[in-house]
C-alpha cells in the first residue's frame, strides 16, 4: 500500500466521528445556500460575501447541477493558488463558520451512482499547496483531526511554508496517524531543510 493510500484510509477513519454544529453532517440548506453554491462556482467573491452576511450557511448542501453540494466543498474544490479570489472565498467561508474539519457534498460512490461524502479541508489545503488556507483552518479554533496526515503529505511534497504553518499551529511532529512520521518522510525525500526544521521542533524517527 502506498503512503498516500494509507493516508486516505486514515482520513476515512478520522472523519467518522459525529459532528455537532448545524450544517456539519450533510444537512440540506435552502435558497440562500443554493445561491451561495452558484456564486462560489462562478468565483463571485462580492456575491459570496453578500450571501454569507445574509446568513447563508457554507456547511449546508443545496442542489447544483443535479447533485447536492455544500458551498464549502465547492469553494475548496475551486480554490487555486493562481486565483487569489478563490482563496479569498475559502477564507470568507472560514470566517463565517465553515467547518475546518469537514466539507460535505455528493460524489461518485464506489458502488455506483452518487452518495453524500465528506472531505478534509486541511488535506485540500495541502493538495492546493496553500499555506494561507492551512493557516486560516488552523486558526479557526478547532484543531483538524488529520493534522498528522497533512503534515506528512506536506513534507513529502516539499511544501516548506505549509509544514511551518502546521508545526507552529500545534500539529504534533511525532504524530503517527499517517503511514509514517514527518521526519521519516523528510529523510526519505532527502529534504535536509525540513529534516533540520522538524528535529529542531522535537521530531524523532521513532517516537
């Protein structure tokens, strides 16, 4: 099994814990949420901000092109480093209560068809390569449960800025929720800069 596959299995297990706030367990929204999904996909930052101010819940799902999607999931899916407006939309949703642990929406099911599934915003930030989004998520007040997996993947990707954000945001450098530890990942990648940084922050090859 590859490290990435192992990380995804860990993610699936980590996201099975029950959610506790409105809109965080696949709840459906109304017309405001539908408009927010559409504005998000269109990349209309001004309209997104207007709808959030009007009370649209970024966590609740609404119909979009035949499937239920949350504005939060669509914001993460549309975010790109070369599009600052899409990063601003993500940050606006975080400020308005988007769940830093999970985003809900329909996706293709392994059994065929579509089903409501969840994804990790922090792992999305690593995939996007955005230290800005990672920092906003860490600062949102709830420590993402997949921090260790995100740290390992960021090390593997050589994403120095994101590694710094995660470590300085409190992610345990010796967390073993991924396939290995962050320091072993740095050693395997022969990334001397990250090896030194992690060791300076208490990382060990065998915690």
